[in-house]
């Protein structure tokens, strides 16, 4: 477990299971496999079970850790938690009974939001009806290339509150995607030694299949890009940073180490100007941590108006 993480789309990691096996191209440069070997050499108790050398490695055999189940219960402040950054909860070697145990902890700690990501999407429909899906659980699948786009169909079969895609490391163009029922998409290239190159047109294609909204396009003094998916035709809102200030600098940026303010707020992490966030976002009922992850109400109102108009057209 780590209360902090370098993964940009989450706040903490929790590993009730460790170890895995490579099953597709996206696993070829697995950071967890490399880290497990190092942790085994350091004597870490959770990484002493070796995996099959053909698909795994030292310290990376699939191992469940019942003693780790209690960890999220001890976190008093709400967190966004990536479950099993060092494994895959839906690996065939993880018993269904233990998946039940993990889901039970998630249900018992509704103050946290949990993100579960798998490459073993085909197991999802086989066991989905045997699990109780808590509303604070987000379920995702990795889609690293066009050969694995079918994982999205498996994901759609689960009754998760939020379904998401991790298109990283993105290793090929994905083509036209059916994003029906998908609420969030992450896309990015591979990093580290021997990283395979990513053509920028690949993530741009994924981005362009989502509905993009920026606060400045709705008249809000906030630079916050969000992508939305819908099975109904929607239009996005372009950025209009220039209507407020120089488009190069935003509150929270520190060019050349100097904090510079402007009339457009940048809302993220520990950015400066936090006292400006509530008014800029239109949210005066949440903490700074919650606002940092929030979607401005103006965004949902904008989308809702389009959906209502579309439904009225269908009824007329």
C-alpha cells in the first residue's frame, strides 16, 4: 500500500493482491514486474513468491494478502484508490471468494472511491452477477491496441457505477470506438527504458471521439478540460482562454519558479490560488481536495440541456 502515488489519475494505491502474468503486448514492459524483483531483493515480505519465469518473474507470483484488507478502513480522509497497482484483481488465480472480500471492504468504506483495472476482461461477465457492485467502485479495462478493443464489450457487461478505459501504453491506433456506457478514458504513451514510441495521432483520435468541454468556453474563469461520452449526439465547448487573459499563464503555474496570477484559474492538486477555486468552479460546498477532482455544475447543466432537447425531438 502507498498513501501517495506517482500515478496521475489516482491518489493512493492498495494492493490486497500482488503478482501477475503477462498476457498481451501491453505487459511487455511491466513496471510492476520490475519493481517486484527489486522489492524481493530488499526482503519485502509481500514479494517473496516467484512467478513462472515465462510470464512473470522473481517476487511476482500471484499472492493474496488478507492482512491488507483492513488498510483502507484506517484512512480517515476520503481518497481515490487504485486497487492492485501491483497485480490484477481478476487474474484467474485470485479466488472469487477473495474478490468478494475486496468488494466488501470497498462497500464498507464509502468515503473512498476505488478504481479497479484489468486486462482480463473476459472474466468480468462470468462472475459479474456473483458480485455486489458498490456505488463507489469504478471498473476499467486496459485497451492498449486495436487487437484488444473487444475488452470494452466485456466491460459494458458489468453494473459498475463508472466504467473507464486505460488506453496506455497506447501501442497502435484504436480506430472507431463504441464508447457507449463508458464514462472516462485515459490515454498515454509508454515510459521508461525501451519505451515504444506512440504516434500523437493515436491519442488524439481517442480524444476526438469524446465530448470535450473547457470552462472558459462556458464563461467560467477556469481552465479545466473534461471529456464526456454519450450515445446521443452532443457538442463540446472549445477553449476560450483568450477572452479572460493571456492564454500562456494560468493561476497555479510557476513559470521560471515565479508564481504568477491571472484571471483564469488552474485547478489541480496543490496549485496556487486555492481561495479562488470555489467561485471559479461554481462550487461553494466542497473541500479543496474535492473541488480539485470535481466537474463544475455548469458542465453537467450544458450537457443536460442538450440531452433534454434531443429527447424532446425524439418524442415530437
